């Protein structure tokens, strides 16, 4: 096991009706907030009005900034920074999915910073001061409600980059499984795949003596798969959403990766797809992950065998290790397909003419010294190209 130093400050307030108390939760920290959200979903569900009523009850002033799009754009982040500065706002309330939460974190970074907030995403330098962010989650997927990261798309440069720092973990996040009842089925599937990927990016490692986190990863993966299949037929199942949303936070709050070398190649490969084609993050991950597995499993066949047996239920006595691993990957791919997720780039509408450009962007080959991706096995642009193919 590797050394680690872990702290996660995010308070998780979980359960029915908790969003109605959002004003009281904010009151100890701020009297004026930026209320940041996406499109129409929170108005249709009634959540918007519940938030407004709760803020009014506590006499908390707010300035609204709607309009966050999936794959959140840098231009709206600039708009949020401007609004906060003009109105003297030092607290952001994010109500939505990962895109709204990430946009809020970027605004929180940008308001106290003299330079261009995009610097953080380009250079990954540590921030001095960051505004506090609180969230009401409406889509369990990214884990952004307690993660240290924010992923933003610079639409002019067609670059989608992540930034990570403990300082941007939300102060608190409200998670009420009932708020997920209005999600379309494909967003549930995207979310399940994203959280599974957050676990697998940590799970597949060459680090030894990781029994504790191996077990946590395996049981969380199985809980997501079991409950996503329940949701597929019953999108209003409170208990299944409770399991899935709890798993989504654990998947990406950092706990499952402690003491182990992590991979993250699939996320880097996916971000190139959504940077250019604007596809949903979870759907992009479904399309690259099984191919990545087939391409790298021989690097550490024992780990992939453990996954096949402990997570995908492949019999340990299967013909030979390679066959067992491939059967595990096939079952994972089938699970994604059963949820209606794409398992090839063609199904996502991504054209082969762009593969090479995306492979070079993923490894920074187009922007200076190449930065191979992946902790389990280093991948150069030609390797990424093969996986896309
Ligand atoms: O805009 P509205 O109308 O709210 O509709 C949204 C949006 O169209 C809709 N939606 C959300 N909650 C709903 C709902 N519709 C009905 N009922 C509800 N309760 O869902 C659509 C997608 O929302 P979005 O926030 O884009 O999805 P997601 O949560 O999957 O976030 C994806 C973004 O997060 C990044 C991804 O790259 C992508 O940009 N990630 C962020 C991470 C992090 N910060 O830690 C880690 C991840 O690996 C990921 O990269
Ligand atoms: Zn993700």
C-alpha cells in the first residue's frame, strides 16, 4: 500500500425532503448567494420553487445564473465570476447534476483570482482562496458533490480539462433520492456507468496489498449494477436510487483510491470524445472502457481475473485465465448494452477521421512533449488510437 494523506470536508445531508431546508443549512455561512442551475428540469420538478421558498424563509438574498449545459462551458463560468464580483457574492449554491456543480466550482475558483480562471485547468496550480460551494444534487453520476474536481469545456479551444484540489470540495451537499425520480432512463444509465468507471479507474492497479480498498471497490460496483438494473424497470424506486446515489459519492470522494496507484486513461480518452462531439460523459465511458480492458489486461492479468470472478461472477474454474478475463469483460459490456448504453464509438456517432486527432489530444502530443496516460499501463497516442479503433 502506498502512503496517503486524506481528508474530505464535504458534509453529506441525505434523505427525503432535505432540499426544503437548504436556506437553514446555508444561513450560518452566507446571507447572499449565487443560485446556479442548468435548464428547465428543476423548474418542471418543482425543486426550483422549493429552493426559492427556503432561501426566502431565511432572508437569504440570491442572484440567479441558469443555463449550464451538459459539458459545462467556460463562457458561462466567466459570466458567473462577473456576477459574483458585481454583487459582492461569496457563496455559491449549485442545484443540478455534475455540469452545474463543476461550473460552480470553477466560478468559486475564479472570483478571488486576479488572472484567467482557465489557468487553473491548464497548469493545475494550487489555488490560494476559493469561495464556498454548497450543492443540491439532481443526478447521481459524477460524484462532484463531494469530489475535489471540476471539469470544464473551453468551447473556443475545443478543450475539456479537469482541475483538482481539496479546496474545491463542496462545503455540504444535499442528496434526496426522490429528486432523481424525474431523470430520463438514459441519464440513469450514463450515471451508473460513470460511477462504475470512477471505481474501476482506481481498482485496476499494480499496487500490492490493497485488500481493504479492493473489497470496497468490488462491493460498491456490485451494488451499482444490482440497483441500476432495478431502476431500469422502475425509475421511481426510492431504495434503489438511495443505493446508487450513495455509491456514486463513495465512488469518487477519494476513499476507494487510497494507497493505490490509479489509472484514469478511460476518463482522459472519454474527455476527448465529449470535447469534440459533446456526447454524454457516461455514454462515452461505456464505449471506451471494455476496449481499454481488452487492450491492457495482460499487464496485470491477476487484477482482471479478480474483477472477473469477484465482480462479474465468472466461475474461478473457467477454462484458463485469459478466457475468464475476457468473459468478465464481455459480461461488463453486456451489462452496459442492457442499460441501453453505447459500446462502440460508431454507436456514439464518432467518426473514424477524428480518432487520430483525439488520440493526440488525449496524450498532449499536439501540444508539446507527449504525456502518456494511464497508471496501470502507459498509453501513447498510437495505443489510444488502437483503443478508439
Ligand atoms: O439542465 P437540466 O434541465 O437540469 O437537465 C439536465 C441535463 O440536461 C438533466 N437533469 C439533471 N438532473 C435532472 C435532469 N433531468 C431530469 N431530472 C433531473 N433530476 O440531465 C442532463 C445532464 O446533466 P449533467 O449535469 O451534464 O450530467 P452529469 O451529472 O452526468 O455531469 C456530467 C459532467 O460532469 C463531468 C463530466 O465530464 C461532464 O462534463 N465530470 C465531473 C467530475 C467531477 N467533477 O468530479 C468527474 C466525472 O468524471 C466527470 O468528468
Ligand atoms: Zn467520470
